[in-house]
């Protein structure tokens, strides 16, 4: 008896049936199949929108400052890789990008009324230099 021919036909029909069922499950209508694969074939109108980002306030602070207060942020940096930053009222006063920071003590002299930067300096305390008189003026000026 020759059973090889009919067995091949039956195996082919079973494989085609299983393939049809698998494709129907994966690419079927809503509620059927894997949702990740369905995302590729659905329109963007039907997709779920992402949660809105948290709002950032002046100088990247997580919450707003009260009325009649200045917002500021001082970030010290990390070793000699990331430099320090000083921000006042959403204006970056000192940063590595502006190239006005250095090793040691970084001081920014700001007009208290307008908030504009008058002078920015870095005093290298590691080199053993003298404390400049302008630094004393910066700290103790009204």
C-alpha cells in the first residue's frame, strides 16, 4: 500500500489550517491576539495617548516659587567631568557652556533689582592663591 501520497496531503492541510489559525489570532480583530502586533496595523487615532510630562518651572525646579520671590538653582557639578551651574530667574548665569566657571569657588555678582549678571568669577582655592579684594566686595556688598 502506498500511504505516502495521502499522508503528505493530510499533513499539508493540517499545516495550512494551523497557519490560518495562527495568523487569525495574531492579526485578528480587537480583543483577539497579541496587542503588540496589532499596534503596528492600527491607526494613530485609536492609540492611547501618553501621560503628559510633569511641568517644569523656572530654572528647572519641580514647583513654582511664591510671588515676589526669585527662583534660583545652584548645581555643584561632579568632580572635573560636569561643571557647576548657577541659574537665576530662568537665566543661566554660570555654566560650562558659557565657559565662565572654574575650579574652586564660583561667585556670580547679580544686580538685586533687575537680576542682571554684573560679574562672574571663579577663585581657585586649590592653587593657594590670595583671596582677591573683589571677592570680599562680592560677598559683603549690599
